[in-house]
C-alpha cells in the first residue's frame, strides 16, 4: 500500500469514526462521490504535501543531513510549495471553507498547519 493510499484510508477511517460517534452533526465528507473525491484530494494535499515537513522527526533527519540553519530553510521551502499547490486546488471550489461554505475533513486537516 502506498503512503498516499494509507493516508486516504486513515482519513476515511477517522471520518467514519467521527460520523458514527456524532451522527447529529454535519458530515465531513460530502455524499456526492465527485465532491467527496475533491474533498479527499484537498485533505491529502495537506497531510501528504505540507504536514510531514512540520514533524520533528522529519526536521531532525533533515538537520542531521544539512545542519540547523539549512533545516529551517529547507522546511520553509517545501511547506510553502505545499501551500501554493493547495491554493491552486482550492481555486473554484472554496467558499468560506476549503470546499464551499461548510466544514469538511479538508478544513480539519488544514487548521493545525496554520
């Protein structure tokens, strides 16, 4: 199983758990399959392309290879690239939130990165 597939399954598992535990709340993944795929892609853009570069384990490994000064520059570069790519994906689908005007799993994934 690829890392992306593993992350997608993790997102789906967490969403299912939340929606079962709190059935009276709004859904974090839309019911429409096309919309659901878009929201998953947005969430994955965060958890695969941005979040890993903020982990201490990743940063420690980079510091070992490059030194402390280069580590920060390296992390900044790749986090910015991840946000730039996410902004392009948000074009045409965002509203008040990542996908329209309701909170989805994409927003849940994005909030801790800001």
